[in-house]
C-alpha cells in the first residue's frame, strides 16, 4: 500500500473538563496549528461561561474556528458542522498550518470523519405534530411509544430528553424505519485532505474527572454564569419562543439547569447539584462513544503527559 502523503491533522477528543483546551492551545503554539472546535455548544453566541468557550486571551494565542457562528435560537446540525469543518480545514491547509480538531461532541466527529447515515431530514409538520402530542401526553409517554417502535433507541435515550425522543419518532414516522437501523448504516464521508491522528484524553480515575467537573462549574458560577443565562433569557427572540427549553442551545448542559433555576424550580444548592450531575452524565455518554473509536489512542493527560507528547511528535515527524 502506498504511503499516505496527505498533510497531518490531530483529532483531540475527550469528555468535558478533561483538559482539551489547554492541550490544543499548547500544540497550536508549538506546531503552528489552528484549532477547529468540535463542540455543539461553542457554535452559539452568548454561550460563553457555561460552555467553557475559549476567552479572548486564549483566542489570541491561536486562531479558532467554528465559535460563535449561530444565534442561540438558530438550528445547527451535524451535517452543517461537517461542511463548515471541511471548509475550515481547507483554509488551514492553504495557510500551511496544522488543523487541530478539538472537542467532545461525538456526533460532530462522526459526521466529519466517518459520515452520517442518509436518514430523513427534519420535517416541520411532523415535528409539530409530535410536539403537540407531547403537550397532551407528556414526554414520558412519548418515550414509551418510542420503546414500542424502536427499543434500541429508547434504551439509549433518556425519558427526559425530548429533543432526541422527538427526532427518533420523526425519523420512524417519516420512513417507517427505526432511527437505530439508520444509525447502523452510516453514509460514506468524503475523503478528507488530511491524515488524522485520533487521541482521547481522559483521567484514568473517574473520581478525578468528577472533581474537575465540580471545580470548573464552581468557577463558572464565580465568574457570572447565572448573569450570562439572565442575559440569554432577556433576548427578545428567546422571550418570544414558545418553548425555549426545547432549543439545542438552551438544552446545553448547565444552561437548562440554570434556566429552570431562574424559573424558580430549584434553590441555589439544588441547581448546583443538578448541573454537576448533568455534566457527569454528559461525560459518561461521551466516554461511552469514545470507547467505540477503536483507532484512537487513549492517554491520561496528567499521568501520561510524556507519552501523549511523544505520540504527537512521532505523528508529525518532529
């Protein structure tokens, strides 16, 4: 087999709070890189503190792509991401620099690196019908319907996740085929103009990650996270939206819990506990997806820093 002569790129994956931002910035500085965000919350303007979006100082250290490209009431799909990320990679290569794909949104990585299944797209009428049924019956019963038509998807989707329940039912009603079947048949992604080193960074001990999650969330609270959510709630477009908690931006981990807290559904302690628990659940889902990436190399960023550095240098031929 002939050698792969495509220029290199790094896919830096990992659960939330695992230290990806610091590593991506370090590598961008050392190897002449530009960072492509692979994070479904960072695309939204106004979601800064609660999403741990790189701040102005971090952005000054290295060019960043796919930050702040949608308003929080707008849709942004994995297919949109794959298109935009390919465009960003092309531009980075044209400048003779190293693309560093950094984030924790597995579906975005899959869309870019492996392709998406050619399942039916969004249908506003079907979505509206499902939402109307949910208003009458509740999302728990809608989850029960999903369990009848697609038990595989229902086992993976929580009863309290209306966005994914709605999408799974939408696909079934439009195609007569469970979404889990579609997902087992991914489409072919266009060949990227780069060869990719896939790295996963995650602490070996789950307790270490949990401590990092809690510490980071407390830091977010101290730097004004609730004021950020108050500002989002004051936006006319969100005030006019009939169901803002159904928007992907507002459903981002931490933001939903903050929104409900400001609605008076929890006290300060309950809000903190709920947000940290939701972030832990997100990390658990991310780790489950990452374990399926059989061609990725795993490192504990603290205990195996030297090995991680050697893997990058070896791949880049430095």
